[in-house]
């Protein structure tokens, strides 16, 4: 295979406020025609800066290429004019961006957005451009292409929008496709479908791919070679099989060790203290809970549809499922951040739905929530001391400034930060540090029960492992009880005592963690497990193509009239009435 792309000693810096930040240092690699190269590393490692430098998408200033060259088909892209680069982008090099919603124009129909590239680069017009667009939609696996052509981005799911981005990037059949974290925000089933479509299309067109990701499971199934980046430098490179079988650099080993695997047994952990209340009832009981949203014009979304479960004191119940399954709505409804449509929630035997405002405020001292996005959940205008101290002030838990500051310092040290961090603002911290601040804020009122609402989804894999270890340590120290919501089934297996699987507002299966993963009974649970990328090239290559999404099927599992039965001791499953 001849070399399509050659990057030699590339160094890129950013200049701001009189300071230079080196984002990429002496990066070199090559890419052959038809090859797939994975670039992996944590946030800030220089992966995306490298990709955008290849595409000449970084504004200058503040960025500056200090040294090196990028050769595409033997020609130096740095020497191209803006007009020449505009022609190369799209026609010869395509790019899939991380967030499809912010990359698509919300005011334009999907069909027109794909046609733009066909009109500009392939000079297609009218009916010919429309027919080619419909073919592209079909090629990336979008059903009912003719109708979808006329729709807007907000009418598509996250996975469907990402398919549209792939169609745009491939419209002119480029020689090189750069995919920058193309599946980060997607559920495992949708991710598997997107990657399968991408791999199929690559074989059909012979396109070379640079796949940028921090998910080593994805790399194992997609890439021929791997480049590992850390702090702007390449620390290791090699064939995928060699990197996974015999990593040389400590950082590569750290990344591989941080990723939990479904094919590994659950790590034993000391049981957290579990104390029944004086009435000998579970800490939390959820009975026939319903949360319906009226959209008007007779449309009702049954986000949570008649679910029941309990959580013992000191236990972790994991809740998994795709986006839209009702996981987060369940957590928020339990805490009365949403008022339930029906059913009841009992905390230590006390119904929460019957509490007035004053009583609910008192009860909320015993409950907390850790939010999904550590960037959006912290007020950027407040210092850390005020973010944490706000809860102490609201509930009157600190008498005087000295006691308030002592408690804030204690909480910061408890989550692995320093007391000196109290006077900083959120933007001065990394994503993992911000999530630790969010955890400290939640712990300020000394809660017994915490809803962890996808607390890992915005974090790199090694940071995820640190946060999970922190949550487990805090559970042991403080006797905490968790409802742990996530769509990463691998991580849920290792942190949870029991797991509940949600689909379209219903719990379809619930069992002890090891039992559910080793003996899944419901078809939906099996589809979730089969879609998880395994960080082993040999295993991943043997997996079957993923099943298409069932979003357009009204009730694929007969859940509307399903019964929830105990198939084995402690192992419950939804069984269709028919």
C-alpha cells in the first residue's frame, strides 16, 4: 500500500495573554491507502489538534504550526492556498466531528445539507443531486430515506444525526476520512451500528480512516495500527494486535488497565454497611412509579411507565439502558425534581409524594444527586468554596465562617482535592477534578442516598476509573447508598450489587450483577451486552454485525402488557403477555 498521508515532526502551539501552550510536539506518523489508524489518549493529549492541523481548520492566531509538515498524496498542505484547501476539504479529505447536533445547521433540511457538498465538489444539480443524497442516506443505514430527506436535524436521534455526518463526509468519496470521537456521546448499541456502517463503507470505497478516540474497545475492532498520545507527544505506536498484547509504555498500560471488561470477573469489594431502619424496611422503595409528559395535541411520552424496585441501605443499584429509556427521569422523579404522574416513592418508609415544601427540604438533607456533566452543573461565576458552601448555608449546617470553611476543606480533601482549591473557579480544573467538586458538593449535607446520574459519561477512561474508585471508597467510609445510572454496562457491572435494565420506560430485567451479565434472560439485555466493544482485537473481530435499532418498531418486546416475573431466585424479567 502506498502512503496517502505523511506527518513529519509536527509541532503546534497556542498563544494567548503572552503565554505559549505547546499542544503538539514532534508528532510523526504515516497512513497508507485503505488503512485505519487509531489515535488514542485522554483529553488534552493533542489528538484533535493534530487532526484539525491536517485539515487546516485551526485559526491562526492564536494557533501556530511551529515546525513540521503534512504531506497528502505527496503534496505539503501547509503550502496550499485557502482556495486550494477549500477544494481538498470534502472532496479529498472528509471529517466527522464529535457533536453532530452542533455541526449540523438546525434551520436546513437534512437533504439540503448533504447536497451542498455534492453541488460544490461534484457539480451535481437538481434531481441528480437529490437521488445521490437519497443513496447516501441509504448507504449509512437511515430508513425511509425519501421522507427523512425533508426533515430537520432535531427530528433525528443522536445516532441518526451521526449517520448524516458520515453521509456528508463521504458524499464526494474522499481518499481520507478523519473521524474525531464520532461515537463518544452515543449509546453502545448505536455506537456498534455506526462503527459497523463505517467499516462496511470503508471496504466499499477503499477510504483510509484516522479514528480519534479514547475508547480502546472501539480501537480494537476498527484499527489496523494505533498511535498513543500523551500531553502532545506520541509515546507509543504499532500494530493494534501488538499494542494490546504487549504494550511497552507505562501510559499505554495504564489506559488498558483502566478499562473495565465484561469478560473479566467482578472485583471483590468489602460489603458496605447495610442497616435496616427501625421498621425493618429497605432504605428506598419505588412502587408502580410513572412519569408521563404531555406534549400537547394528544401526544404523551411515557418516560417512566410503571416501575417498581427497592434499594437496601449501603447497596448500589445500577440502572442501564439507551438514551431515552427513562433512566435519568427515574432518578429525578425519585428525588421529586419531577413530580410523579403516579405511583409512590418511600424513603425509610416515608412517602415522599405526601411531603409539603418544608418537610421535603428537611428530607432532602438525606438525599443527593451527582449530575452527568461536570462542566454544565457547576456555576462558572462561583468559587469552589461557595459552590460547596451553598448547601451548608441552605440547610444551616455550619455555625459561623470558621466552621463553614473547615467543613469545605474537609470535603475537598475527602474527594482527593486540596483545601487551597476552595478559592479557585470551575474553569481552572480538569473534567475529573470538576466531577470531584460536584461529589464534594453533594456530600456537604451528609446524605444517605445519592443518585449518580451518568457521572462518568463526560470523562476519559482513566479518569472514570478514578471516580469509580472514589465513589466506592466513600461508600465504605460513609455507608452511602447509590442509584448508579449509566449506559456503560462494563463499568456498571463492577460498581453495582444489582443491575436493572430499562427500555422505553420499563424495567425489563433485574438481577444480581454477576448473574445478569453471565445469564441475561431478556433479548434487549442480550443486545446491549453484545454491542459493547471488547478491548481485544481477536475477540472483536469474531463479533457478528449489530442488529439495527428498533426505534421505529412500536412495541418490539411486547412491553405494553408484559408481566414482571421472578424467573430465578432474585432474577426478574419482563415476559410479554403473548
